[in-house]
């Protein structure tokens, strides 16, 4: 991983007010009210985003989910990084280096 | 010359104010409107006011400044679009459909002005009940789906499918088998805090020639009264007066491999979001409401695929659906 990837995984993620999320049967859907775009989240991605929004860093979430789903931590970290980058690119999350209140 | 008493009475009746209910909103008007029967019980909600006005009254309200064109549809080689929708923030929506006239819907859905051509009410009001009133209902917070719906045993079932899938034929056959008619083609839904309610629309169905031929003459007269014909037969039916809790959704499919009704265990969000009506209104409030209602549907309402295969008539499928609904209750 590049240094910027490490920085991203140690940052804190928040969901801005213009994004709403709802759970369907197996997926969750995030809606960007500013762009009008919908984004589907499979159950793992939805669980990742929930944990990030609760205040955990990417590293912390990767450790937690690797343990929960009995998957290699590096693999979970890679998937989590891809998710955060995709969500940030679409304006669905904001990245901060300080833990939110 | 003083009109004869019957003429005067009829003329006066045609301008008597009436109050009806459709697509989840109270409506007030004063022109003949088949398919919008007077509400049996007066509602307390603020009504959407309907009026028929000259076209220049609508354009005087709209101009200057124009608005943003949201939609322009061409159905032939004419340089002029057959349908247009324009929006002006803070004012409302201007809807035009060739052969049906011009309409204005205020930004909050409280006021609707129609400037129809010289035509029978049932004919030009296809635009009113098929597009304009649903638009007003959407602006007033209802979510709309491309669906027909009937009531069965105290609840309702919705049939979702694209144009031509057979929604109307199925609804007609369900009504002939004792179901109560709620709506055809446009269904307004609302979560009232306890259940998702399916609201009645206009009491009119448009039946294709093929389906009409499949309905026996005695059943045809039982279905309702014929208003007219324009490529399809337009029938006014007795319609439910109020909403009914939604108990099942059936997606019509012509591509399923085997006939019958199969459960949809985990509805794809795209299936529900793609079945909503009126894509042109993309305000944050509408989008939020749409997502919320679709998620509620996915979690609360059983969903099924009803496959329409060769040889399976609308009558057959209607009977299967009624049997299926009875089994859901037990």
C-alpha cells in the first residue's frame, strides 16, 4: 500500500447530510441528494460504512471485520480502501484526520 | 332567450363544485370529470384545486422567464415535440401533450389549471388522470408507481409492469372476479406510520381490443360503462373510495422460464426504484421520500413474480392470483 492509502485507513469517515441511506432486503442503498445518484452497497460494504460512521478508523474496521468474517486482514483492508475511495469520489463520505465528537 | 329548465339544470350541474379523492389527495373542481366520483365521506385535508382555463391564462402565469425544460418527447418527424414538461422554481410545472392540451401544476401541487382542446371530457382527461393529477399528488408527498391495483379481502394488491405487460387486462379480470377497483397504470402509495396504503386513482381503465374480445358481452357490461374509444376502449368503473393497506406486489414478467407465481425473496432495489412514476421531479424531498418508501416496501410487503407465458390468459392469471392471495391470508 502507498502512504496515502495508509493515511486514508487511519482517517475518520463521516457521511454528509446530503447523503441518505436505507436498507433493503439484502442490500443498502445510499442516495446523494445533491447529485440524485443512487449507489448500491452489498451487505459487507454496508457493514463497513456503518462501522466507519460509528467512529472507527479504516484500520480498526478492517481488523474487526476480518475477525468477524474469518478473512485475511490484508484482503479486508484492500477491499475497505477501495470502498472508501469509491464513496469519497462520489461524494458519499467525507474524510477527516480527527476523530469526530 | 332563457334556457329550458333541463338545459339550465344540466349547465348548472356541469359547473357545480365537486370534491373527490384520487392518488392520495383531495381534489376540488367544477367541470365534468368521469372517473373522479364525489367522495362519499368528506375529507379534512387541504384539497388540490382544479380549474379549466384558456391556454393564455396558463402562459400569462408562466411568462416571462420561461423555465427549465425537463422533458421533450417526439413521436414523429414533426419538429415540435409531442409532449413537453417545463419547470420554473418557485412557480411550478407546465405540462403539454399534443391532442390533450396544456396544464399547469403549482410547485406545491395545490393548484392545477387545465387548458384542454375541444373534446369529450373522458378523452382530454386521459391527460388529467394519467399525468397531471399524479404530478400534483407527487408534489404533495405521495410516491407513485407504474402499477395497477385492486382490493381483495380488506387489503390491496398491486401489479407492477411496463406498458403493454398486461396490468389493465389483469385488473379488469380481477374486478370481474369480485376484487374492488383501485387504479390502473398509476398507483399512489403512502406510509401512514402503520402500513403502506394504496390509494385509489381514477375510476377508468383503457382496454385493448384483444382483451375486450376475450371478455364475454355480459361481463363487459358488468365491468362498467363505456365512455368512448380511441385505439382502446375507455371504461368507467366503480372505484374504491379510500385507501387499502398493501398486502402484496406482483411483478408481471414475460421472460420468466416457467409459468406461475414465484416469491421474490430479496427484492432488488433497482426493481422498485425503477418502477416509480415521474422521473422528472428530482427534488431532495422527492428523492428522499422515494427511497424511503421503496425500502419500506422491500421490508414490509411480500413480493412475487407473476409470469405471463404464451397460452396463459389474463383471466387464468387473475384466478391464480386470487387463489394465491387467499393462501397468503391463511
